[in-house]
């Protein structure tokens, strides 16, 4: 198969891309609307890109009709968010929180989750998640216009909330305890608990 992106259907390109770039970690993001409504949504275009300062990036793409998602609107208005760990125990709720609700309704209510206050940003954390990272937006980079166009959000982590039960004896994250999940394409997800170890050369 050969795909000339300039001539291809954008949805077909999206499905091919998300089927190849795997596994994709999930940014489970809480933001606060200008009216004070907590928005919770998962994004699988996400990763960490530095540690000094600690920087993460994720992409709330435009909807298929080309309009902005609530997360992007909230980030443009307030410039703050929280990254919550998307774990195996919470996978069903992570998936449910991807539902498109009216902007005056909260996915927190839809999922039956609860929130915990943050220290340095206005959006709250997901209380049930073992990790919450409070972030300030450094930059939002629009990458195109129209259906599912990307908007790369670069955020600096200000505070990390980490539950003791996911740490090892060196006070580092034990992936066997954290048990995050990831996206693989289409309706497929994967667990990160199937581990193998390779020592660095």
C-alpha cells in the first residue's frame, strides 16, 4: 500500500497513523472552563519531552466538524491543566470520559469520579488516579485547520502528586504497580504490565 497524504482522506490517514504509532500513552487531562466546569478528557497524542524543566506535550485535535474541543478552549482561556495517570483500574472511566458532552456538563459527573484540589493550578486532580501532575501551558501550536487538525499543547509540570503505593523501595515509579494503559489504534488498548528488561549499554 502507498498513501499520498496530499491526496488521501484525512480520516484514512488518521487511522493509519494511530495504527502504526503504538503504543501511545494517554494524557488524562482535567481543565476548568471559564464558567468553572471541570472538563476531563483523554488524549493519546501525548508524551514527555524534557526534565529540566519537566515538559509534556499533548494534542487536543479539532473535532471532525473543525470546531475546538472544550479542553482546547479551556487551555486558551486559563492556561492550566492537570495530567492524571490513566491506569488499568480506571480504563473504563478513561474511555467513558472521551464522550462529547455539552460544555456546561462535566465528565467527572458522567464517570462517577471525584476530584481533589490542586496546589498551584485551578483545575482539580482526579482523586482516584494515583498520579496527578499540575501543569502550566507554555505554548499552544496550531498545526493546520479543519477536521482533526492538531493543536500541540506544551506544558510545564509544576507539582507532581504521586501515591506511595505505586513507588518502589527507591521512591521511583514501579510500572508493575502503576499499571498504565495505552492506545493501539481503533478500539484497541493495551496494558503496560507486560514488561521485559534490557540493561542500557
